[in-house]
C-alpha cells in the first residue's frame, strides 16, 4: 500500500487520466461512477485517493468481476481531528441466484496538524480506502475458497479485525483443518467477541486438537465463555471430548459448570450431539 501511495502522490494528476492506470483498474474491478457517494464536508480528493488505493490491489477473483459501491466522507470533528470514513461493497450479480456482497469498512482519525495540506488529506484518505478495499477483497477471496488466505490471516494477530472475523467464520464454513492451530492461538485474545467466534468455529470444525484449549476455557469465570466452550467440546464429540468434559466437571468449583459438563457428557455418550 505504501508503495502505491507514494507512486500516487507523485503522479496525482496523471492517476485519473492515465490510460495505463485505467486499464489496470478495468482488469481488476468493474468500477462504475454511478456507484459513488461522497458525504465529505471538506475536500480530500476522494476519487483520486480511491484510484490510488485500488491500483495497488491485485485481488484473486474467480468468476464474474465485481462492481464496487462506494460511500465515503471526510471532515473535521468537534475536537478538530480529521476523520475519514469509508463503506464499500464488492458486488457480484447473478441471473439465477442471489447477489454476492462483500463489505469493507474503515474509519481513520488523525490530528489536525497531519491534515493541514491537500496532499496530506489525500494520503490519509488513500489509507482509509486501502483498508476498506483489503477487507472487502479478503472476504470475497475467502468466500471463493482461498484457504491459504484464511490460514494466513489467522496466523497474524495484527491483521485487520474485520478480516480476522471473516477468516474465523470461513475456516469453519469450508472445514479448513490447517486453520486449527491459528484458531487455537486466538483463544488467548483479550477480545471477547473474537474468542467466542473462535470457540464456535472450532466446535464446527470438529478437530480434537482443540480440546485441551477448550477445556481450559471450560472453567472460565465468564458464563458465556465456559458455556460456549463446553458446547464446542460436545460438538467435537468422541471419547476424548467425553474425557475433557469429565475433567472440567471434576475440576470446576462451580456447581453450574459441573452440571452442564455432565449433561453434555451424557449427550455425547448417547449420540445426541455430533
């Protein structure tokens, strides 16, 4: 992104007119002027920023090319900070089935002294567009079966949170076993939503490698966490899951936890769960 941004800043005027740039964009995305909505209260060169950000992307697209629907706005808030908000969607229409829509959101805030000049506003706006495009394209590629992207996204905790959430869900949807180690590491996250989504994904994947980590969460002091973890263990099923639930039931100091663990253990034994 930085390389593309630097090139764009050097050739701002040419970016919107260059046939080479326009051909590059046409090859990667079917962008339509009518899909553009600008809600800005100050000039921040939104369309130029969009073109710069888009020219640096090389999404792997299977099937029909998507069009982009873009809404953005930039301005200064009550505290004088420069804010850029972007909401876009990669939209793939089908004749005989529902359209595919992959959204990307971004909101960046900067101190006013970083946005005092036009080129600074352009650079900051480009960064926001780049983040939103990354999310939309990542969601699209994951949904189209890019397992390597899912596994890669789960391996790095500093990845965009929207991409991380999409990877968690896609790993379970596509039954990507290689994603299990990354998902297990995510259970240590301080973000409760990420942890809960990850627990659910591991339960759906049904991989017994997750049982020790889920068992540890089975004695969490947070009710929604321990209950979701125990259910995931039961969803994984098998003899090892029974042992994990029995261990939680014996080690927990909470009567409620022990009760639920024993109930789920019996369900696994009777075959009432997966």
